[in-house]
């Protein structure tokens, strides 16, 4: 959904964009098991983790996702601004 909005793409084009950026196929990014492994390996976090679990890496994950996909994520940009990292 994030790529659809950021790049103004339809769902199929957004899936293809993400697959290419991650070096995967569209089938792989649609597979829950494969994507769980990819998310863990690349530090993208897991959407189904308890909010206060040690494995919950919220903002870290968002920074990594933004960098890997080459997109702007509002919360990342706001964090950078407030922390003085946007210079």
C-alpha cells in the first residue's frame, strides 16, 4: 500500500516495483513464509509482533524499508527532522 501511494502505482505495478527493489519475484513477495524470512534477514520487522516485544523494531524497520525501496515515509522524515538528521 505504501508504494502504491508513494509512487502512484496500481497494485500489480507496486508489487513488481517492490519485487525488483528486493531482488525477488512477485510470487515470492506474495508468499508469507518467504517474506517473513526476508523481513527478518533485512531488518524490516514483522507486522504481527507484539508492540513491546524485543523483536519489535518499529522506526528502525521503517528507516530500512524507506532506504531499500527508495521511498519517502512520512514518519521517517518527521523523525529525521525532529532529531536533526535531515541536514
